[in-house]
C-alpha cells in the first residue's frame, strides 16, 4: 500500500463527523431522534425500487422452498485434481509471457 507521502496533494476526509446529509450519532446520554414512519415508507412503487427489479425474474413455481436437512449435508469424497485444474494452476503461477501478459494495477 502506498504511504501518504506518495500523494502530497491528497486531503483525507474528516472521519470524526458523519457525511453531509446524515445526522450526528447520539451521545451516550442522549435519546436518538424520533424517525417518522412516513420517512420509512418508500415514495415510489416497489417495482421501481432496486430490489423490485428482481420481481419479474421470480416465477410462481420458484416459490416453493424446501429447506435442507443439516444432518444430511456431507462433504464430497476426496478426489484427485483433474488435468484441467492442474493446467489452470500452472497457468496462474506461470510468469507472464507474450501469449499470456498480465495487467498489473496498483
């Protein structure tokens, strides 16, 4: 990681106070501010909210949930690594070359 001396013009944010638009946290002897229920209710329909974008992707037949029995969960039996896995590990640890250059971003 780079030290701060590498970025002399960089100013660090003041982490002792919350970002703009966020209330100050309550002190130990103060009661937290009341939150109006109107503020908790979304002002747009659910299907326009980010999670609502997933609603069309859920099919009715996907609604049946059958939990797994924790006692029946087992690890798969050990198996020797496949040739494909060994080749992938070799390629990962191989030094960069003309055919497989590596981009380095620091």
